[in-house]
């Protein structure tokens, strides 16, 4: 069994297991985005025909998955990846008619108010979504009753409570780990606004193991993978599941 085969787990992730792991690893920008999305969508209630914003969609794997698995129409918005590159991924995956790629910065979204039924963000919110003012800004793009879903790296305890970023994490991601919040932190941060009802705030089951399986596969199967992913492998190995996790968060706009 290769390290790519370890990314096919139909018992745990039946939908994600239908995707070629080599394709997915080729679009890598962080730990298995399809597993995160499949876990997140279980709490969400997406229905065919919904208009969904995939915010921080990267190279596009999650947008392909949303269109194929849930029959929704997707706007894939990202800042670092040119829209033409993402559009090529969507065309090749056969969803070019249902997924539109847009280059957009998360604080200057080029959309009408209340134009989405759902906003989904996988492994991106930590870059732009932790400010007190961000949820109120983003919520304006959702219709009343619209759904919000975020998967974002987490620590099992807040950095504030630990008093420091654990050294093995600080060595690899530096101060960025202060944006890796617990489900409880996010629940309070969203609920206090009075704008959304939080429907779930939980850790992804087996988040650390999932992250490790993904990183091992990327290290083995990407050009220069061992060098690029080595530091993250060291971080995960030293962590042994003590601190590193992912938060899954869903809510509904009032
Ligand atoms: C770790 S990558 C994850 C990409 C993709 N969701 C995935 O899981 O493969 C984070 C993404 O967040 C996007 N991002 C970061 N800051 C952003 C911002 N200010 N506005 C819009 N997108 C942003 C980046 O462009 C990048 O594609």
C-alpha cells in the first residue's frame, strides 16, 4: 500500500474516496481539504441548486467537490491563486459550468449583499477571519437563514491559556499559530455578534492523524516533497496529537 492509498478511506470518507488522491495531492495547499469538507458538510444541509461561496478556495479541489457531491453552484474566490488557474481545474474536472473562479480579497468581496445561500471556507479563515469585525462583514453576503461553514487549523488549548506557542509549532508556523483557535473560541466569537446561530463547533475527529497521513503522502509524492513537507512532518511527529487539530464550525444567519 502506498502513502497515496492511505488517502482512500471509504469507511470514514465515502465521498472523498471517489477522488484520485494523486489529483488531490497535486492541488495541495494544506491538509486534506476534501476530508475537512466532507466532515463539515455533514453538519450543514447543502441542497442542490444552492449558491455557495467557497472562500479561500485555493487551487479548487473543494469547489469541484461542492459542485459534484452536493449539486450546488459555486463561486470559488481566492487571493493567491489566479482565477485562470482555478478555472482550468474546474474545466478539466467537468464542472466549469457550475463553478466560477474569481480573484478576490476576503475583505473586499465583489458580490451583492445577500447573494449566497452558503459560505464555505476550508483551511483559509485563519488568514483573514479572526478579527472581531470579520464575521459581521461576511454575514452581509448571506441571505437570512443562510449557512456558514468553516474548517480551520486549531490548537486543543488557546495560546493565551498556554501562555506561549508550543516551541515545535512556533518553529514551523511562527506567530501565525495565534490564529489557530479552539471550537469554543470560535463559538463565542460568532455567537456574541448576535448575527448567527452556531449549529456546531467541534474538533474534526482524528484531525492530527488526518494531517499526518496527508503530509506523508505529499512528502512522498510531490516533486521535492520530502524537503518541502519535512518541517511539518517533524512538527506533527513531535506534537503526537497533543495540540494540533482542526476546528469545524457551522452556523446559520439569523
Ligand atoms: C492553505 S490555503 C487553502 C486553500 C484551499 N481551501 C485548500 O484547502 O486547499 C489558504 C487559501 O486562503 C487564501 N487566502 C489567504 N488570505 C486571503 C485573503 N485575504 N483573501 C482571500 N483569500 C485568502 C489563499 O489564497 C489560499 O488559497
